[in-house]
């Protein structure tokens, strides 16, 4: 066999790719690759036709037929793939256009609704209870008692000789609290400072006999109230003649009187208008003085008192009234009509005690029986030394007719007749005045409940 014949035989011996292999490759690969395979196969077959024998030519022809079939199949597959891609692309474009139109429609439909909703919103403050959120807490529940650990909160410096001494020598490490007297004093202050619900309360101080200390008791009671309370307290000198209540209060360079308030009572716009007329002491007690002009026969009348009471009720919680001597005069009718509670002052003598008891009888028989039963009787000692009357018997008598009885001890500062400085009084006097104030507040609070 020659070299050329051997070469031809070797090339013919290489098996030609089957139609199945060509179809598989056509399915897995892209159409350009398939075309190259067909071209390569055609070249091989062309070369073979030149050199092979008749038997090989028959095989070659059969292979060409199979390749042609495969090529047609690949062409049809390519056409189907291109048609599928075109269909998918058109569907995607249609979907995107539909989505865009839908979103535009939603935007157009939503914008008026939001605008309308925004226009209808009304900002109002509501409590959590109104929002039907009972399980949530409001800010006022965050109190110091709830949040602070009592074991870590420093106690205030104790009051009392022994308590303060122990606190000092221990380097402020041992704090046993206030002493007994300090605790009693703070408890009494809390009783006086108890809040009064409602409008202004009117408390007249009565006496049928002069010289028993009615004006003094009015000043002491007002100072004790004003010193312990946060609201305003005023004492009005309603003596139809010349009263001395303002003389018991330190008031340098003050010349205004109740007549000035009566003159402008229709023009009062605020507390500053009243503060220019009243006198104020260190305890913050305001005092409205009576007219000191002796040429005026009647400095204060029933109508005047009502005008003053109407103004005072807007700016004060407690209005004390120092009435004139006796109970039958021009101001007494208006004083008793407005009274919420009455204080009656009695001296420590037989005739003074009898007149005080007769005052209660007069009230009971003239339509003020309820005020008489709720009254507080003050047994005022205006002279030094031991009284001649038996105080226990006197106190027992008034306890059967009035609600409370208080003893007011003798004090040299008061006996002098000058201005009273509440802080300079004897401790027993201050304690008695504060007890009187506490009983008065408790009585007024009891009327509300």
C-alpha cells in the first residue's frame, strides 16, 4: 500500500460523527457552533469523496443525509427559540407598560385621598384614658415616692436637741429623725396648711364687750394662718368706728384704709390694685385698716362691707373680719350672712364670760344656730398672773355650747399694745394661735365633706 493510499485509509477509518451527537450538540450549544460543526462535517465528507472507495461513498452519502436532517432540525429549533424570545420580550414590555400605567393610576387616585385626609386632621391633646389605652401610664404617675429608693435618699438634717447632737458628733452619719417637739410642730403646720376646696371663706371674730382682746385674737389667728399656708389671707377691720387692727401689724409709711378700697372696688382689675391698699406683715398677712379720720362718724357700713367682701373673695382664700364692739351695729348683718365659721372671744372674768355665753344665745335665737354650734370660743388671758376664775369650769361650760374651746395665754408683747411680731411671741402663745388656726381649718374642711 502506497503512502497516499495509507493516508486515505487512515482518514477513512476515523468515524464520522453520528446524527445523534450532532443533534445533542445542536440542542446544548448556540446556532453558530452548530453551523461550524456542520461545516466541519461537510469538509470531511468532501475530502472523503475524493479518496474513498464505493463502499465508503455509500456511507458518506448516508451521513450527508443525516447531517442535512440535523441541520434542518437545528434551523427549526433556532427559529422556535427566536420566536420564544420575541414572545417573551413582547410580554415583558407589555407587563412593564401595564405596571407603569397601574402605578400612575394609583398615584393619581391616592394623592387626592391623602390631601383630603391631611385637610381633615385636627390636632387635639387627649388623655390616655380618652384614647382607650387604659394599660398605659401618664406622666403624673412618675412620682418621687415611686421612683426613688428611700434607703438611698439622704434625710434632712434632724431637728431637736438630742437628734441634732447625735447627728453632729457622728459626722452626719447617724440620723434618727426629728425630736418629739419638732414632729408635733410639723404636724400642726400640716393641719393649718391643709387645702380648702371652693371659694373664699369668711370668718368673723365677735365679742359683745370691748377690751377682751378681739382685735388681738384676729391678728394672731391671721398671722398663724398666713405663716403656714400658701394661699392668701386677709384680715379686715370692720369696726364702724375707729379700729386698731392695723396698729397691731408692722406697716411703715402706710396710710391707705378700707375707704380707699370701697372707692375703687368697681375698678379693681388684679391683686396689684389691692396690694397698694393693704398692709402686710412678715407672715404675709394682709390687713385692711379702718378709716382713721375722726371726722367720719361712720367709717364702715353694711354696704361697704359687702363691696369689700366681693373684691376680697376673688383674691383671698380666707377673709377674717374684726367686727366692732357688740353684735348690733351696721356691719353685723352682712358679716353674719357671709360667715362660714365664727370665733367668739371671752375674757377671764365673770362678766366677760357671761357676755360671751349670751352671744351664743343671741346667735341661736336670731337664725344663726348652726354657726353657734360650730363656733370656736377663745378664752383670752389679757392680764398677767393666775386668773381669778376657774378655767376648767369655764372651759367645760363653753364646751357644751360651742364646738371647740382654746386658751390663749398672756404675753408681754401683746399686752404692750404695739405691733405684734409673730416670731417674737412666747412659744406658748404661738402654739395656742397655731392650734386655733388648725381647728379653724379643720372646721372649714369639715363643712365641705
